[in-house]
C-alpha cells in the first residue's frame, strides 16, 4: 500500500509542471522557442523590446552579458534566450542567472545537464512585470563559429514575440 501511495505521489509531483508552464519555460519549448499557450500565436509586429550584448566577439569560455529591455513603457512577463551558431538550430554555451535577476530567471536544459537556455520563472507563482533582465552566457570551450542570440519575449500570456529581437552576430 505504501509503495502504491509513493508511486502516485511521485507521478503527481513529476507532472505538476506540465499542466501550467506559466511558472517557468519548459524544455519542450527548446526547439521552436514558442510558448506552449493554447489558442495563441506569435505577434508579427515589431516588439517594444530590444536585445543588448556587452561584447561583439567571444573566445573559448568567455562570458557575455545578454540583456532584454523595454524600449518604452511596456513591461514583459516572460522571456527565453538561447545562443545558436548562425544557420544552426542547436543551442550552444551555457547560461547563468545574475544576482539581481535570480528570482525571475531560470536556467533550462535543452538536453540533459547543458544549461544552454535561460528563461523566466514566477517566484511563489506571482507574475513579475519586468522592464529589463540580464543573464550571463558562457561560450563553449571550443569556439563554434559566429553565433546569435535567439529570444522569445512575452508581454503577457497571449502576446509574445518569437525570434523578433535583432541580435548582432557575435564572432569568434
């Protein structure tokens, strides 16, 4: 009986995050970077946000600060960032959250133990309206050629932009 109860509790806990992804970015969103929000579609208009980086080049293991910020008074509730080699679909490098943004940022593994994406989280299931968020990207130990950062920004559950923030090409 205890074994059955433990199995049921384990099943419930393992599927808890599947029913509502608003508290974090699920690994299932890695490839297309599209929120799994039923009945919604990405915006085609220009987003009221921009992507900033603190370096235009990288070397093995170097770090780049990546920032998403509002260009006006609009806030955003969610975000998702990956670094990909130009013309390729697999994320590279690793991300870490920065102290000021630890409570609203969560590193995501698109493949086991890779930490190759970063997105939003809702602490205590509370939506945090943001005008800026910064994270740290660390280049792979072996350079992979030119990269660009792909982003998804969610103004709210139904209004979001996928890969619409221009990213400079970061050269190795």
